C-alpha cells in the first residue's frame, strides 16, 4: 500500500477478487455510512495520490480520532486499504492488472 502505483479503485477491484469476504465486509460497512461515502472515497484518492514517502509519513503519524473528523464519523473508512491480514499484500500483487479509475467498485449491493 505504500509503494504501489495502483489507485484506490484498482486496489478495491483486486481485493474484491483476492479476498472477497473482506471486500464484502468493507462494502457493507461503507453502505452503512452513506453520510461519509464521498469523504471516504476522496480520502482514498488523496492517499494514493501521495508519493510513497508521504504515504509512509502519513500512515506513521496520524493520531485517530483526534485529527480527522472522518475518523470520528467512520473509524474503519480506510481499513480495506490498510488491512494487515495479507489482504492488501494480495491485492497489491495484482492490482495493476485492473483498469484505473473504475468507480463501479464502490457500488456493491
């Protein structure tokens, strides 16, 4: 997740196919927070637009929930991207095989 060249949508698509249970859980939680859906998408886009060094710095220095109101509204809004159970590792291994910017991955029901 730090050194990937993939965008949020590529990572979500890869997660959907490599770890479907985690994708489904995240999307259920995402759909349960409609008031912050766009903010969560924007945050993922912002994060993956950062350089790897800036991603590392951000991930090592955020102090949830004090600094970011999104953390208060939905603490798990970035969980699918930061999962430490091998989900992200599997997704980032193949994410570049998916088309970038495919917003349909955010629409799950």
